[in-house]
């Protein structure tokens, strides 16, 4: 069995486009609240400081310590420093702190380095004697995988210490998972749990008397009800995604102009993934005089960022999550009710600076019908990449892997089937060489990885790198503020009848050549400069993998047939045929799908397409489509499809 070994390029984090990550990926920033105090004085004011000695005692005496504390109490930045001060990093040992998001890892490292007065990358690194799993309550996919791997390692390394940090009180599951003491003798426990003290003020909960038909509009109305009727204090509004948030911020700004001139001003601010850095930082700025700040956020504001001054919370009761349907093999983004734990976490944001109020836009009866906790990502995700990584680490029997919450067997089996169809697994379920191992190392989903690795067969490696990079970002086109530029007209300049993938390729190529990577050119053509710069960086990053795997990188020029055939080499399982009513049916499972309004094929007829992903809102929409010839499916994926000669 061949294992992946850490080298110059690790399997690392996925570069795939953030979609649920729209709710999960945001800036985590540490802002000095008391600028007149020294760093050490600020550290001692944090709630966690009172528990410093007790935390160190538990870590010394137990292999695993579960630490529960509200957002902002200091868990993330202080615990690694306490361990360093107590000697856990002596003799070259390392304290590692994992984060569920890339941005969090870098900003946490930067803050800890600042507090320790050292240079980032010397005493403090990004990356072992102690491993701290931060934000474990989020139950992200790779947090659960990492917990399972660490539990295996603990059996062979009794000197290793694990810290599991959670912002919510439902941490008992972590304790039961790691405490392997099967006796009634507590002296033999190898896990402990501690809840940190933190000052939280009472929060009054207000429920909607009747079910809410339009939570976005009701949220906006509630903002103005609070503004007119309630004393000073900032407002935090929870919505599900960018479109809702941008609409709400725009409406609040517009309606605020109708307030009396003598009234306090309103400053609405958004926070979600993909937001410009300057806009993200605005939420941490002090609220201007005679102004009420209204922060409209995704669920990132539940626990992962600390917001001061919030007195009122408006909870829409929904969240956008990625869900994988094992029956169809498709993943989609769905808006779904939150859990009781999330509702309580949201309400708690109003009780940090004083007595607060939370307005739930759902009935009290609806609250009691909510699930106690959110479904962990491991139970609703495509596990193909997880399977690849586990097998690359030598964990071959993935069905018996000890997950904190085991995924449904059907989900695991469907992932194994996909990997087998991609030829990443052999008939015995082992990683194929070199394809399977290479896919395990690629920081993209296996289907996109297969496309990149197969690109040399179609002489289109350069084009596939560009398309893969563009699929890994979001919000390529933007609507510039105070602009008379027609976004649709600008988009048509790049549009081709073959579909979205080649349209994205045209945008990327134009940015590099005609645009010369210029922010001004992007503005003139309604393109997001930050997004395209990120795509360029991803292109360069992915190219390093192909170079290391010795995959030839050629250009096919304007031969779109080669590009579309190459896309089929990975996306063959995501093919659909148009029906007479304009809807589509997937070839394999006959699932009803529709073309997303953002697609260049939305107003064009295309008999057969492949698609990148599905987004569920009012309907199940395919996003990022390319027109194909059905004969190519039989040619390139004969092991997956069987076609009759008459089928066109």
C-alpha cells in the first residue's frame, strides 16, 4: 500500500468554489478593543484568563480536553500561548491549532504572533505535541475526519494531547467520543471537559405570532420597527446568503432615506464570503455618532466572529447548507430550517454588552419542532474526496472508520461508486496508481481533478487549468455602484453558444491579455478584479500539481470540441437531456433539473448538457453548463452509460 507523504505540495484544503462556504467562509479578524491597554493587559481582561491554570492542569492529566466557551472569550488566541508558556513547546515540539477555514488560520496565527511579539513563521506557524481543534462545534467535514484520525493516533501516542474547542454547550458528544474508559472508575478517564465562565446578559426572545411568508422582507421591516421603537444598540440580522443580504442592505439603505432628518441614522453592512476585504473590515469599526449599525450576515456571525455593540438580533430561522443526495449522486445547496442550537447561538449574540432582544421570524411552536442540532456535514456531503484522503493515509476500510457521527452507508457507497467510475479505485477498492493517488493530492473535487489529469489526452491542459480556476471562485460579474454600464451587455461580449465553461475561459483569457490583469479594465467590463486575481492564483497553484505529476500542458486554441470532451471525462455522471417542456432530466437517474438564470444557456435551447453543480432555491437549478453531443458520453464513458443507436 502506498501512502501520501508530506512534500512540497500537500493535499491540503479544497480550492473548490465556495457555495455552502458562502455561509462558512468569512473574515475572522481580531480587533483591539482597548487600544489604550497593552497587549498583556488585554489578554488578562479576556474571560478565559480566570481558567488558565485549570485548563493547563486538565491538559497535563488527560489525553483529551474539551473546552466550551462563548465566542470572543479567548479560546483560539490564548490557549496556544498558555501551552507555550507552560513549556509544551520545549525541545522543538509544536502546538498546532486547526481552523475550519483558511482565512481563520492565517488571521489567528497573525494575532498570536502579535501578542507573543514574535515574527510570523518563526515561533508561530500555520501548521507536535499538542493539537487544538478549534471551532469543533461547526462539525465541518474535515474537522470530523481529523477527529477520527487523531483518535486512532492517540492509541499509539499516549504523550500526545488533544484540545477540542467548542463555542456551544453541546460538547458532551466530543467527551464521550474521546473518553475510552469503559469502567465506572473516573480515575481511568482519559478525557475531560471544562466550561469557561463568561459574562452573558439576559436576552428577551420574541416570536412571530404567525408563520412568516417572506423572511427577507419581514427582516427589513423588523429593522425599522426596532430603529423607531427601541433604544440605542446595533442590530444583527441573520439571512441565508449573498443575494438575500445584498437585497436587504440595499433596501434598508433606500428606506432609511425616508426617515425624519432628526432621526438617528442607519448604517447597514453586509458580511458573507467573497466580500471585498475593505467591506468586511467595516463591521468591526466603531459605530459612528448618532448612528445605528445594522449588520446583515450569514451564519458565520453565529460563532466565528466577535461583534461588539450588538443589542438586537433578527433571526430568519433558515440557513443555506450543501446537501448530497445519495440516490441521485448530486450535491445541491438548499435553504433549510436552522437547529435549536443555532437559534440559541444566534440569540446569544444579543447578550454580550447588556440585556438584549432577539426577534425570531418564526413561531414558538416552530422553534420546538426544530432539530436539536444541525446535521453534521459528514452526514450530508459527497464523501468521495474524504475517501480518497483516508485511503491515501492507509485507512483502507473506510466503512469501518470511527467517525464521531457515522455517515449513512448509502452516502459512503455512492462515493465509492463515483471513485470507481472515475478509475480512482480498482476492483478491490484500493487506490489506483498513479491516478487515484494523484486525485487524493489534488485540492479540487475528484471529478474536476480527473478532468485536469486527463487534459493532456485532448491537448487542452492550459484551457482546463483556466476553467478549473474559474470554477473555484464565485461572483465573476458584478454590478458596479453608481455605474451606467450595462452588465448584461458586457457579459454578452464573452458569451459563446457552447455554454458557461467556455464563457468563463473567455473571461479569464481576456483578463490576462486584453485586460493585462488591470482593476480598471475589470471595472469597465463589470468584472470582479479580486475574484479574477484569485482565479489567476489558483491557476498557478494547480499548474504546480500538473508539473509535479508530469502531465503535459498544451493549448488546443479555439478547438472547443476538445475542451468539451475533456469536461465529459470528469463530469460524465452529470449529464442531462432537455425535455419538450424546457426542463432537463439527468441521464442516469431521471432527476428533473432546470437551467440556472445566471447561465448563458438560460435563454438558449440545448438538447444535451453536462453541468458543474446543482443549486436548489425555488427549483433545482443546474449551474455552469456546457453543450455536448450525446455520442461523446458513449465514447468517453462507456463503462457508465449504454446508449441505443437511435438516441440523439
